[in-house]
């Protein structure tokens, strides 16, 4: 096995508690998952869903070439099923923006313009649910690795993370916008219902920052992790309100990129972003009852043999904070440069799967899905 050395402004103010003075957390590559791809399978890296059923463990990926959902058996390490998707016609869904497998015969697809499409296992369109908001234009919904649909008890939740007129809008205006909607399938006529949940005030105190965020869930809680803030927002599904903000800071993340519309276009904005820190996807590991918050430390561009655009497309430095269910920091792990493909991770029974298909690696091979299964010291695993 190879070894790598590698949460203010709310109702409550809490802090991640360090487990000792040294936060470095050792991770090992427990196993590797390598699945060959057919020549006509072009995987979309923005959405990779781990799906566990009585039939086994599967990785579901969108095939951009043939526009279908591919089910890859993790045990057999091969493509075992494809569900065709259609852009036009009676089963047409238009432009897709991610998906969620609810069951083997129920699939939710986010589309553009904002609608939720319910499909069966044959790709037949069963229902369409428009996502509308009378007080605010809905500009974007998705179900990606960053903000997947959250589903439990016949209800799913979606989020609109982006803000219209970003550079002109004030913080007061931005904090008046409802962000989260839900659809209750137990109702006779399910419709998108917007929850009275808004961004906390103070998130632009230092200047305008990227509004991107990621989310996950644990029981009644929705957990939102902004990319450019140390705070993690805890929301109750039942109470439909923001309960608290917990500051969870990585020791690697110290300066965020403040956005300037004068940087739009060219490489200036890209370079500024690379030279600042940011967080990334947050994931809940139900098997170990812990959270993973990925992050991107700042990049010293001159130390890499790649252009700024190449480094921006596939950040060379990726790390992960491991936190317990109370968001106490267990430790942090920084992967070797170019080790993982950003945005492409999932949690499985065996551990944290990180894609090793970073195009900037010398051994990059587009003909395979490749993941290392990472395990961390101090966590309990079944095998």
C-alpha cells in the first residue's frame, strides 16, 4: 500500500476543535478501482453517484457521447447497464444539468430551463416539475457532485446557488433571496416549495466573493459549505430554518479571492484565483459518520510546468478536512501535486474514492475510470 503525508455571523458561533497540535492526518490507499471504458463512453466528471442496492455497489456516470446513464458495477469493474436519455420527443428532457438515482426505477434529472424530470429505468419521462419562484427568477438548478439533489422520505431538496447581477447587487439584496426548494412526492400534485432560508448576513464583509457552494445532509440537517468562507451552515429540514453557522477553518486556507469585474476576460482573474485559497466539495460519510471538506490551497504558478488555464481547469493541489459529526476537526490531509482530479470524488462502503484521472498527470488515461480508495487513520472500517 502506498502512504501519503499529506467551519460568526449567525444564531450561534461555534468552532472546530483541533485534536492535538498537529492536524496532519495520514491517509493510505487501501485499494484502487479501475474500470475500462468503451470507445463511445465519454464520462462527465461533474456528476458521479455511488449507488448501493440489493444488486450490489454501482458508480453511475453520464455518458456525454451517447447521452445515457452508465451503471458500472464496482464489484465486477465493468459497465453493466445503460439508461438512454433523450433530448427531444415525447421523452425528451432537453439540456441536462445532473441527476440523482433514487431507486433502480426512479431517476431525477435537473434540466435547463429549470425543471426536474422524473424518469424510469428505461429512460421514459414520467413527470416534469417546473421550478419557479414568483419573487425571484430561477436561473440555475443542478444535481452535480457539488450540489446533488438531497432525497429522503419522499421529499427532495434542491438549491439555487447563483445570484443574478452579481457585481451590482448589494449584500442586503443578496441576503433576501430564498435559496432552497423542496418537492414533496407524497402530495397529489407535487410542486416546488421555496423554504424561507437565505444567506447569513456578513458573508461579503471583506468584499464580494464567489457565491459557489457545496452541500450534503445528515438526518434532519442540511449542511452547506461555501467555497470562500470558513463557515458551515446548518439547516433543519423540519424547522425549515438556518440553525447555526459553525466556523471550520483549514490551516491551509487563509486568503480568499475577492472578485473584481475588471478581471473578467483574459488570464488575470484566473491567476488571481489560483493565487488564493478556496474550499470545495463537502461530503458526508454515513459509514463512518464523518464529513469530508475538500479544499484548494493557493498555487505558486511558476513552480508548475503548466499554463494558468491548465492549472485552473485541474487544480494541482487538493486537500481534505476530516471532521466528526459535530464538526470537530479530526485532521487534514494534503494530496501530492496532480494526484487527484478535482470535483470527482464519492463516498463508498470501503472509504473515500478520489479520482486519479487528473489530465495533468503523466499516467493520465482517458480510457479508464480510475479511483484510489483512501482510508484515514483513526476511522473505523468494516474490512
